[in-house]
C-alpha cells in the first residue's frame, strides 16, 4: 500500500481535494478530525494537555476548552512556544492513531491511503508517506475562504496564513502540487490527473 501525504495552508481547499480522493475509494485519514476526536473526551491526550497548560484548557467533562487553548497559542507573549508545545503533545497521539488505521487499511488490501495533515512536515508525518502532495491557492482566495468559513476578520486570517509555511517553500518540499484557485470541475480534473500519475509512477 502506498501512502500519500496531503498538505496545504489554511484556505487552500485541501479538504476539497481530500473529498475528491475519497470518491476514488481511497481512504483518507484527516489528522484534524483525529485531533478533535482525541480531545473530545477525557483521555491520555487531554491529560497531557492539562499537565502542560493547566486545567483551564479542559471543560468540566474533560474535553478540550478550545477558546482557552486558542488564547494560549494564538495570542500573548508565549504564543509561539505554546504552539510548539501543543503540537509536540498532540502530534504524538495523532501519529499513533494514524499508524493503527494505516495498518488496518493495509490488512484490508487497500492500494492507496491518504494522510491529510495541514502540518505534514512540521509534525514529521511526511516520514510515514511514500509521496507528498500540496494544495495551493492564491492568497486573496485563501483569505476570503478563511473569513467566510471561520468567521474571522481579514487581519486574523492573514495572521493565520503568516504562521504557516509559505507556498514557495512548501512547493519545493513535495512531489506534486495541485492549484485550487478555480472551479471545482477544474480541481476534480487536476485530482484525476494526479491519481493517474500516482498509480502509473508508484
């Protein structure tokens, strides 16, 4: 089984590419969804987070208090250090879940599988992959998508983009780039070409 690493900055439309890939019957592991699953209840991941950041990042039920955590990692003098600490803790638990599910897909005889990870390289998840794909879009389109999707101001959307790897650097790190600045039809055609290339080359 070949594992595809799928990444892309906020607002790039990586989720749209992931959904199209799933239409080909390719199982996709959404690391953001795994993160939400791991932090939706009391468990080892949540206990590690409260040890690092304090009880304020947990709700009375033991789930993640996203508002409080967001304050720590997106504002304040220690935001960069706190974001590093958060990623170090959560990536370890997500990676364990990813490996378990990839093993399951391999047992099921899947030909391809996708790890959908915004921080593919920062997390080290790229080391689990046979090839990598980045989804990119024009900056203004990304800002518009983030504002509409997450209800953020333009300034907040730009700040989010600015904390991520630039498209120029990311394009030099991956095997394939998909541009998602036009219609869904054109995106679907680009994904179809990608799948054909992967099956032929890998």
